[in-house]
């Protein structure tokens, strides 16, 4: 569950939304939707009865979020550690959205140009190779056939016009479709993920891409999700003269040392094994301590976190006026590597050093806790 929740969170936080809104969305995903998926088997499926619930049009937004989450999980598996929203990346590079003729005409009879659609994400490996990603998906009720050909064709149409405008050209592209069914479905077609990987070229007037732009967008999104809006803005505006200083809570958990922010607390689990996730008191942790919680041995805190060594490199890059200062700032999880590569019942760490999951309450108050101040 945590691996998917983490991926959905990354997909959300690269959007220019308020951190508080993103946190609420994440809590909603954990609270309202964990029962809709079957994590028990070797293949990910919808839980029994979920397809009927999700057939409601009001739930279509969840389909897109899950599809984007699965797309980013696939990119993580392909070695793409860093992600940015493509439209933000495009704007930072100064590339306009191309237009194509449409059949619509204005009052003077002239054809109204139509803006082409953009892919969801731009992703990057630690060695600097980039790719574009467009995600599609659907939740399928019994007897319903997945429109794989149609949806993947739409994804390829969104990807086709892009990539050649940049230098170096982004020739690697992924159309990722996720189609989920219930585990006991009698349909011959199981839950599946479809991936298409077309190639591309480069225009003569391609725009140079700052070498660490995708990494800056990646960490700016995660810092924003953690509630650090000013450092997030400075990271993608290296020529800004408005420096900021922030203090981070740092503790050891999940096999490493992380700067973290608590976003919820989880009481002891009920026999149904579902998490009950509640918002933290507004004054936590300044006005609260471990004594404010009952049964501390079983209390867990949901945190968003970033490896402290990675964060220190990000802070140095933010202070630098060079767009290349994050080029070599890849995350080396070290001893946390085993934790990184698998979904743990308490949380997940991705290869960019970000973490989302549960931490025991007492771990956040023991001697390993410290406050670290960094300039951005």
C-alpha cells in the first residue's frame, strides 16, 4: 500500500497545489481508498466489490490518480528517480504549446487554432537520461473489456509532438496504461499494465534544457508537499536573491536519517487490518509530547520525509546560481537500500531519497532527534 500511496503523493506534489491541499488529498487516499484494492496476492487487483463502487462517475478522478501513481512506480522500476510535471518543465524552458488547425471557425470565418495536449510527466535517471510519460487507466467491472488500444493510442498522440523541442532531445517516451479488475473476476483478461515506448527526434531550433531542471522540479515538489513553500520556490528560481532559512526536524527511522514532517497519526489497528488515519493536533510537536498520546507503544505517525544528506545537497543547490549544481546530487540510500527497493508494511522510500510511511511515535522523541537549520 505504501509504495502506491507514495507514488500517488509524488504525482500530486509536482502539481502547483498548496501543500495543505496535497496533504489532505493524501490522507483521503489512505483513509477512503485502501479498502478498494487487494494487496494480498502476487498481482495487484481491485478488492471484491470495488468495481461497482468505482463505476460511479464521481470516482473517475481516483482512476487518474491511481494510473499516474502506477506510471511513476513503473518509472522508478525503470531507473527514473526524478520526476517533474511536464507543463512546468516546458514553461521553465520557455517552450510554447504548439497549435494545430481545427474545424472550428471564429465570427470572421478563420480557423481557430487548437492547442495540443501535453504528457503528464518528464522523468530522469541518475545518469541524466530523460523521458516523457503519459498515463492512462480504468477500473473494470465484470464483462467490461479494457479499451487498451484506444487509450494507448490517445497517449501516443499526446506524446508524439513533444520531445524534439528540447536540447538534448527527449527521445524516450512511455505510454503507461493501468487496467484493474477484481481478483475473482471470471474475465479472461486480468488486471494488467500496458507500456508502449516510441522513439523521437530533435528539432533544429531546440531549446537547451538546464541540466538539473528535472531534479530541481522533483525536490521542489516534495519540499512543497512537506510544507516548505519558500525553499521550494527558490529551488526552481536559482537567480532569486530572496534567501530563506528553514529548520527541519530530523530523526532516524526506515534505515536512515530523515528530515520529516508529520501529517497524521494512526492509533492501534483494528482486527480488520485497515489503517485509521487522523489529522494531528495543530500544535504538534511544539505543544505536544509523547505524554499526550495514550498507549504510546502502539501509536504510529504518518510522515513525509527526505534523506537529510540529500536535503543538504538540495539546499546547497538552491543557494547556487548555477543550474548545474544538482547534476551529481543523486540519492545513495546506502544501508537503506533494502528498504528502498520493496514495499514495506510501514512505509516506502524511493531512490530520490523521499520517504512516506509510518514511524513509531517514540522514535520521534528519542535521542536521535535533532533540529537542523539550512539556508536555501
